[in-house]
C-alpha cells in the first residue's frame, strides 16, 4: 500500500514538473525580446508647436552600439538635430523642425536574444518653420544710374540760347541797312525824273 502511494506521488511530481517547465521556458525568450512601450510625441499626434526632442521608451534597455533612430519630414527631408542620447530604457533624439506636414521617426535595435526590432511612429506638425528669403538682404542696384541722368543732361538746353540771340541781332541790323539803301535809291531816282520833265518843258 505504501509503495503504491509512493509511485502516485512520484507520478504527480513528474507531471507538475513538466507543466512547470512548459510554462516557464517560453518566458525567457519573451523577456529577452525588446519592444517599444511609448513615445513623446505619441504615434499619430498633431502638434502646433514643434518639440525640442523626440523620446522613445522601450521594454528593455537598448544598446547604444546597435540602436539607430532617424527622423524625416515632408519631402523626405532629414529632421534629426543630433545624435541619440541614452538613459536607461529611454532614447532621445534632438528634433530639427522644418515645413509643416508628416514626420516619421524610424527606429532599429537588437534585442538581447539577437533578434532585430524595428518600427516607426508618425506625427504631424501643423505649423512649419518658413525658409529665409535670400532676396531680403540684397542691396538695390537701380538707384545710382537714375540719379546720374538729370545731371549730365542739364547743360544741354542752355547752349542754343546765345547763338539764337546773336543770329536774330545780325539779321535785324542787316534789314535796317537794306531798307535805308532802298529809300536813298528811290529818292535819287525821283530827283532824276523831275529834272528830265523840267528840261522838256
């Protein structure tokens, strides 16, 4: 009787051992497999003010040598402002905002079991940073030629005035002398006619 009880006890011990092993063995690889637990900004967020940095939180401590984080904005423009910083299970990346639109944060790291973990979060920036206009500081170039035009053209209309006055004076004096000569010739001619008529009578 005692032997049968001992065999039953041993059988239950084996069964319990198998059940315990089956439940505990999968837990070790699962604990070694890292994953993202949260982020700031959160996935799908819409922001009117750009954050200074982006934070990723993981289930296990990520290794700096095997962790990569990239940030891209609209038109696939890089928006990472520097190298990632590691603090326990958190990874932060400086953010360099650009145009308004969709920003994608992509991460890739290796778990303790060697399995690569990768994923992404997305957020939308509703207010962008405008680009600086290159023509705002350009000096004006059309002012100098405009101011120089009147100074060079000013003496031109003054030169014909004395010449015209001299021409008018010469012409007036010539006409006076011609009119005087005509009057003298007419008087001489009239005197000769009167003398001839008187001589015929």
